[in-house]
């Protein structure tokens, strides 16, 4: 048997194998897209996973999924991450779009877009102190959650946006209020860049154009 005959036989087998793999992959993608409209049935499972993983008490009002050009999109609404007499983290809407193909290539989840809308955040200065002696048990638990959120937003995703959100920061000297009309945040390894519009203490004359670069 000639070398060319052997090569042709193996090439035909290779083509058939590739064709089978493509068909299986197409079926998996179609199946995934078929189940996306039923994502709301798994809202409680998502809550349980997050609360177990982060030792938190996160509440999700609504959960849905769709499919865009780059891949699946996860949309959560009425998300309460933290709520007590000292602090509050509430998200009216969180939309996460995954880059499906890059996620496959890299073997980890890669986000194409990450948008937070209608956030309400309230913090006390005691939550941000480093001394454990100055913290209550609630403060310590809340700080763990905030550290986890900071790690996700600053280290694990390349960029995110915040729109129509409000921040209250309480100190011994009083309360400072910030309204974030829109802000884009970009993470590039140890470099972090923010660009957006912020109103300070509710005064339109204090409307700031923010351009921030951190290392």
C-alpha cells in the first residue's frame, strides 16, 4: 500500500472525526440556548451557592439569561448584597455578558460586558478600618463580603460600568453623598482606570468629570 493511500485514509478519518465533533458542539450550544429561558428556576440555587461560598446573606429578586453575539448574558434584578443598620449594598440591575469563545480558549470565564445599574451603597467608616479591635462581629463579616466584591471587580474582570447609582459614606464628621451618573472602570493587571461623571452631595454645581488612574 502506497504512502499516499495511507495518508488519504487517515485524512478521511480525521475529517469525519472533525465533522462529528462539530455536530456535537453545535448540539451542545443549541441545548444551552434552549435552556437559557428557564434560568429563573435556578435563582434559589444561585443564592445558595453565593451565600455558602462567600458566607453572606445575598438575596436575588429575579434571574434571567439570554444570548447575544459574544455569548450568554446573565441578568439579575433586585439584588440585596448587604443590609443592616450600618451598611447597605443594593443593585437594582446587574447584567453580565460572557465572551463564550474566549472563555473556551482560556479555560476560565471571560466577561464581555459587566454593567451595574441603580446601585444603592451605604458605608460607615468603621467598616473600612484595618484594626480588628475596632470592629464588631457584623463589621468583620461585612468587610469579608466587601473584600470579596473588591477582588471580583478589581482583579477578576477586565472592565465594568456603573450607572444611575448612589453612595453614602458616613464618618464621625458627617455624611457625604455621591451620585454616579455613569462611570466606566478598566482593569489592566495592576493598573486601574476610571472615567465618568459624579455629583457630590446632591449639588449640580459639584458635578465632576472623573478621570482616575491607580497602580
